[in-house]
């Protein structure tokens, strides 16, 4: 028992440690997790999943994959399909059959598998899988359309690949019992339909029970988790591997229902998924048998080349032919297809079953599946960024600042950031308040930044910081708190007083980081704006240090942020005080040199129109 505890601890340390190193270094997380598992398993022998977990290994991996697929389904909102230009439908209804046929030919003619085993293994290879694609997308700066296409394909095709393998096995298994191919296909389609309906029904039940108070808040996430496990097991009772389809349908259905609790449990599920992806991937790579890899033959290497450079690109190009997706995006999607947990797990399962049916080639599936996983992970994870840049499908690398709220202070801040070549987007619910920003030529977003519809227009991944500057401190805190999962706690800032002497101040746990080390409130900022305060930028060098800059600033000045030479921003706040370096530009908030002239220049505009004629609102705004 103690040894099992050590093994579990080692799996957690290796998996999460690999993800942390990937975050710090920018190296591919899936490649590091693969390496961590090989070190913990075949190289050192400390982790031996079959020895350590015995007959529980298969259900542990199956349940983990089910939860990963469900969480992936929660991220699939049908609104995102508008950005995919119909590509997902083509890759599902055309791509899966094409990939199955081409993969079968490659397995038979190149890898040398017999026809039954070739057909089954090609069905497994249809999958790409969220366990490997999602970490890769997280570390690759992709444009919105190819990102959406790859994510949807990975999650939707995952259960379909398993069903392709099940269909092949059932045909082989029932052939000796007199069943026809048509009969097997019909029964499998019926089972898949029932499994899908179970998933949809479970989602409807949750959407009905949660808002009506039948489940208390503290039990919603546990109830959801147990429901996922239950419907997965129920789907598998109807047909082997149909549970994967059940949980995927359940996740997608919940993602597209207006469920108030959705935001609450989504991030909880994401945390579980990170743990499961790390742990299961380490376990599977630790179970790699080096003796099995010695069965690797030259024709297997040729098969990998054909799979990477012919089967996958041909599948995507044929599926997306004459579609609105540009050729460069098709080529990138055709290159990215790493295989992971599902491919290995299902291959190992059916290798045993094929052996029971008398097919000797079933034993080679394990070696070949691991070879495919290793080759695709290494090839795609280390080349994804390079291929994206070469084909011109990257997102904007110039990450800017999202400013929520239009005030004189936020407009001055936007002008200062723009002068430092930092991209700015100003968001506000009032088209009239945005008029001043539009007349300055600033990019704007008219709408509620917290609404679900904003996700279609504002990609949070393009910003390195969020600054909430409205005159309502509570709303600023709400914006920061809601967008922490997308931006990170270290990257959300707001105006507001955090003084411990102020009993009315919001606690730090409910708000973003306060701008300025002194924690200026919205009323104080408004007063200073009326007095004519403004921003000043100072460039530091080897000969002009921060101490020199401080000596030239007025005693009342407050430091706001510094900009590194690479464009990264670091704000001075109550929780952080960055260390200025030579080459940095420091932005400070300073009082006017001539207060009388400054007050006259910043006198309030006439009421009713904010001193300017509003521009006409665009259609649909």
C-alpha cells in the first residue's frame, strides 16, 4: 500500500512537473510528459502501472479519458462553429471515412498487417484526441479558425475512432456466429444512438435540476462528476466504448444550454482534467515495454512517414476541398494530428481481443501504436509553432492591454500605451462614452465584456493584461474576478482603494490587483484628473537609473508600470513592485507643472453629449 502511495505521488510530480517546465520554457508539454513517463517507467522501473494497479489499470484509464472528453465537450460551444466555416462537419463526415480508408491501405501495404487488423488499427488512428491536441494548442499562438477546427476535430473524432475499432472487432467476432456486416453496422448505430440520447438526457436533467435548487451549490460539481462516470458506464453497458460518445454528447449539450451554474463548475472540471491528462499520460508512457519496441521493423518507419506526410494531409485536403478555409490553414491542419491516450489504450485493449480471435498481428499493435504516438507527438509538438509561422496562421504576437471602461483617465492611459507601441482595446457598454475613443482612432468593443457573446468578438489570448477603470469599483472587481481564469490572477488590475484602514474596501480575494502601489481609488483618480494630472514616460539606461528618474519626478508622483524592451508590461500594484532595468520605460502618474492651466485645459465638457457629436452606431451594435 505504501508503495502504491509513492507511485501515485511520483506520477503526480512527474506529470504536473512536466507541465510546469513546459509553461516556464515554452517546450511542448506533451513531449515532456512522454519523456517523464519513460524515465519513471522503462528507464528506472520505479513506475510499473500493470504491477502497481493490476486489473484496476484499465478502468482507471477509461474513466480518466471519459472525464477528459466530457470537459473537452464543455468547451465546444456551437457559436464557435461559425469561425470554422463548415470545416468541422467536413472533417467528421468526410474526413473520418477518408482517413479510415487511406489508413487501412497504409497499414496493409506499408506496415504489412493483415486486412482485418489493418482495418481495425486504421479506425483507431482516426482519432487525434484532446489529451494531446489541447496542450499543444495552449502553447501555440494560432489564429482563431484553425484553433477552433483542431479543437473540435480532436474532441468529436475521439469517440468516433473508438467506434470504428469497435465496429471492425464486432464484424470479425460475429462473423463466426453467422451475423452479416449490415446487421452488425445497424446494431452498432442503434447502440450509438441510444448512448448519445443517454448523454443528452443527462445534460437536460442537470440543466433542469441545478437552477431549481434541487442540488445545493457545494454539491453541484461532485454531482456532475458522478453523473459523468455513471453515464459513461451506462453507455459502455449498451456497447463497448460507446460511453465515450455518451460523455462527449453530454458535455457538448451542457455547453450549449443557458445554465447559470456553468461558469462555476467549468473551471473545477478544467483543474481535474489537467491532473488527469498529466497522470494518465505518464502512466501510459511508463507502461511502455522496451522489449515490445524491439519488434519495430523498417517497414514500420515507412508506415510512419506515409501516415505523417500522405494519409493525414490527403485526408484534410480532400475533406476541405472547395471550402472557405484557405489553403495555408488546410496545410497546417493537415500537418497537426498527434495521437495520444485513446489510441494507445484502445490498441492495447483490442490487441488482446484479436489474439483471442486468433489474429497474430494483434500483438504488433502495441508496438506500432506506441511508435505512432511517439512519432506524432515529437514531430507535431516541436514543429507546430514553426509551421504556424511559416504558413502564416499565427495569431497576433503583439499582445496588448484590454481596458474596460471609458473615462478621461483610461483614455489618457490608452494614449500613453499607444505611444509606446502597445496595442489597446477599450471596452464599454455605452456607445456614447466610446465616442471619444473612436475619435482618437482607438480600437473599441461596444458591449458587455462579461457576456457570452463577447467571446465571439474578443479573444482574451491576445492580451497580456486587463485594466478595469470604470467609476464603479464593485464592477471593476467583478470584471477582474470573472476573467481571472482566462487572464491569470497576476494579469488583472483595477482602480480601487485597498487600504486596510478603510472598512468599506473590498477584500483582495474578491478583486483584481490594485493599480499603483498606493492603491488609488476611483474618486481620487477623478479628482486628480480634474486637477490636471497626467502620464509621463521615462527611458532608463546604464547611465540613467531608476534612482535618477525618481529624483526628476515630483514627490507626489506615483509609478504605474514599466515596459520591457520586448513589449512586456509590469504594473506597480499593492501586490507587486517590479524591478526596473536598463532599457525599460517607466510610466508614472504626475501632477501638472502649472495647476491653473491644467485645470482649464481639462475642464468638463458640456453635458448631454460629452462635448462631441456621437458617431452613428454600427449595425447590430
